């Protein structure tokens, strides 16, 4: 009888929340999946700062992420256009916003 292989779970140490600045450790799930209570993105930090890096939000701050991004979008891009136009930068930004928040669904 073969022993079932147990995959080791990793811990990502000393991640820094971009919102509150607190350090935290992330215990990854099986197959090194980041738990849903943390928000992580490499693309978002690249889009916001034009630099490579990691965007992390701690368990507490990630609960308010969508509302903060919506405020950022309105402040920097304006409200949604009434009709979507492919060549409109504002429409493209809101399309990316929609994509970002449909991932969890």
C-alpha cells in the first residue's frame, strides 16, 4: 500500500499591507494557493506605480478593497460612461475594474 504524499504548505513571511502598513504572514493553502482573505496582485501594483512588485492587503483591509478601488477609479478616471466605447480610456479602466472583481465570483 502506497503512502499518500502530503504536500508541504509554505508560509510567506513578512508581507506588508499596502493599506495599513502592518506586517503579516500568509499560510498558503494546499498547492500553495493564497487564501481568499488576503488580496494579492502583481498586475495592480504595476498599473498603479508602473513598477514591479507585489500588492498585498491584510485580512482586515482586504474586506474594503472594492470600495477603495471604486473611489480611486472615480477620482482618477471619472464615473462610468453611459455607453461603452472601445477607444475610451475611461471605459477600458472600468472594464478592468469589472474583470478584477468578477474573479471571486
